[in-house]
C-alpha cells in the first residue's frame, strides 16, 4: 500500500483526499488573516459601487478607479457582508 510523505507526515492513499481538504481549508483561513482591507479601501469600493459607473465584476476598471489591487477587490467581493458590517 503506497504512502505519501507530506510535510514529514506519512499519509495513506485512502486518506489523501481528506488531508488535501484539510490543507485547502487552512490555506483559506490563512489567506483571510493575511488580507487586511482598510476602511478607506472599502469606502472607495463602495463609492464606485454606488455611483454605477461600471459593473463591479469589471475588476480592472474598478482597480483603476479606486487604486485597489485585484486581489483586494476579489477579497472585498467575497467578504462584502462582513466588511460592510465592520466599516459602515
């Protein structure tokens, strides 16, 4: 029965999908901790949204209008409800 060594941990073949899900979930949690959106960035995003200048899915144009990076815009879109409560 083959085993895989991942981060000095032996994993049996049948446990590999479960371990992969575990790694993916923790990666998402780490990414949320690392990405910080300031109040000003959220307000800039919100102002563009209210203005109706562009479709908010046009990330390139939203980035040009706000000066926010693509990664941060996607983060704002995915976590809009939480950020809205935090900064409004």
